[in-house]
C-alpha cells in the first residue's frame, strides 16, 4: 500500500466508535487493534495477550494505570498529553473497576487529579462537555456534587488507558 491519505470511521451497535485518518497502513493497524479491544483482548508491556474474563480485563488494565489511596483514585502511569477531563474519565472507570464504586464525589475526583499531577481550578467546567456527551452523569449541587461514569465514558476511558499503556 502507498502513503495515500485515507479516513475510516466505524460505529458498532453497543456504542463503540473508531475513527482514524492517515496512511492506509496506519489505519489498518489501528482498526485491527480497535477490533481486538472490542473482542476482549488487550496489550501488556507491548505484548498482546487475550483476556479470559471481563473481571481480569479490568484488573489487568486498571491496576497498571490507577491506584486508590483512602478512597481517592489517582493515575500512577503518567502521560504528559493527558487532559484533565480524560484523566477524570480514567479515574472514574478505574475506581469502578477496582473498588466497584459507581459514584465519586467532586472533591475526591479533584484530589485524584491533583495526585495525578493535573491541575484544574473548576472541575465542573472541565466535565461539562462529558456530561453533554452523556459520558458521565452528575448528581447534587456545589460541594455535595458527585459524578458517575456511563457506558460511553467507560469505553473512552478504556481506550485512553490502553493508549497510555502503549506509550
């Protein structure tokens, strides 16, 4: 294949989406990786390994990316390009997978972002776009606000976690 610029977009019924633009070789490699993720496979230290169950999947990925200290999740594998809203998705998905806790308070999420090395003045503003895209849900007001990650958000967090692992 040559280096012509190509574009591919895939939408699967459960809500998973894939979009890539670049050379045909690049798109084919990324599409193959995406389909393997959707079919329940992951990478660990660059080596592809099939997963046996969803529980193992969660523990393999999230234990390498997220740690929890006193109910505050934080990212242990740093990535300079990680944006605060992406990190928030990863923290919520990691907490859900590791501790089976559905909701996280805004205060604990903010503390987790700080422990992860990310600064944000207003977490509610960072997460507003995620709420509009139905990736997370918000409950409560002001200091009693909490967030819950939705299926769409879990998928985005999982893909971002895999990207971090591969870097």
